[in-house]
C-alpha cells in the first residue's frame, strides 16, 4: 500500500498542521518561556501590557500561525520537484511520522515538566486539558488505521 502524496499536500492537512503547530506554542511553550526567570531559561522577553492568556499576547499566536502556514506552503512548493507525484511506501511514512510525533510530544513533555516544576499548576493543567483530547484523538486514529490495514491486508 502506498501513501497518497496528494493527501499530504491537501489544504485540510495544511490547516491541521497550522492548528497543531500553533497549539504547541499556545498550550505551554510561550507561557512557560515567559516565566523563564523562574527556571534556567532566564528572562528573554516580555510584553508591555498585561493580557488574558498567561501574559501572552494573542497576536503572538496569530504570528505563529502565519509563520507555520508560510513554512508549510514553502515546503509544498519545494516538493513540486522531480519526485513530487510519486507515491511513498507506508513504511517510510510511518517511521517519519513517529519521529515527528515523538519530537512534538518530547517538546510538550519538557515544557509541561518545567511548568509543574516551577509550581505553575493551573498553567500546567490548562496545557494538559488541551493536550489530552488531541492525544486521545491521535491514538484512536492510529489504532483504527492499524486495524483497517490488517483487515485490508487479510482480505487480499
């Protein structure tokens, strides 16, 4: 079975990528980075006025969304080269997929760990409240996909 490259480059996937990547910043990275003076990062930035979401300006998150969108569109443009229309074997996709997922959750785990370490319990709980449903949806999707592939292969 081959991975359909057109699905990977579809606009719904682009939108989901923008949302999930921006979520990593919204969930915990910027709020705990803003508290850098309370851990080994140090105070590296700040905002001139108090805002609603743990001291982070909502414009910051919109900026992240724009940067992720531009990066993804640029990568899509780069992929339109010599091998763009060829399908990729699922074995290659799943390995790369799990590396990306591992990096994403490693960054989140580190930042959540720092958040609880500096005793920002409410901030950590908000991060967990956002991460847990996304993780559950990911696990359900992966399990259903694996079952589908096993049934599909058995029917061949």
